[in-house]
C-alpha cells in the first residue's frame, strides 16, 4: 500500500469505528487532577506516564510527573492554599499502604506524609489519589472507577 492509501485507510477506520487518536476525547489529565485536588501543577514538568485504561464499566487514569526541583516549593504552597490541606487529619498504615481516612461528603483532603504529600478524594464511584514525593520530585496520580 502506498503512503497516501495507508493514511486514507487509517482515516476511514477512525471515521467508521468512531475511534479517535486523541485519547478518547477525555479531559486532559493535568486539568482533571488540578480540578479535583485544587492545586496548580507547575510549568516545565516532565510527563513520565499518562495512561488511560478503559474496561467498561471501570476505568483508570495513571498520571506521573517529574517536577522540576525549583518548582516544588510552589507546588507545596499550592497544596497548602488549596483549602483541602488539613494537618490534623490522621492517616493509618493498612496492608503497607498509607490511606487517608476522610469523612463522608468531604471534598478531598491533602495530608502531609513522611515522603511528602498525599491526596485522597472519593466522589461517588470515582476515586482520586495523588502522592507527591518531595525528595524525589515525583508526582504520582491515579483516578479510577469501580462499576
């Protein structure tokens, strides 16, 4: 097949099947996690992973970033000003995982943990989790739904 025919064939497949090469027309991960955690992800981050898994009725989004060293203080200030940062919220260690316990109806909570910061939010069947390692400058986020 010639290059022109290949491109035409691929476009036809997208048109007929309704598939889209632009990540399923979903809201970009950066916008999703900024909205739900009420923080501003700094400019100049390196995207390590931005993956979407669709397993109807469930789905998962994994969004990992490398934060520039000079941007970490601004990110920490963004967490503290989010209105969701609560120093008094306790976290417990369960099955080797740090879990933040929040009250039903909460808008989410940021908690300082030994390695940096942790965010947790449950909205219906959708869960949001973010862990920021301030020593390694790593931002690890997960969004998922269990049908």
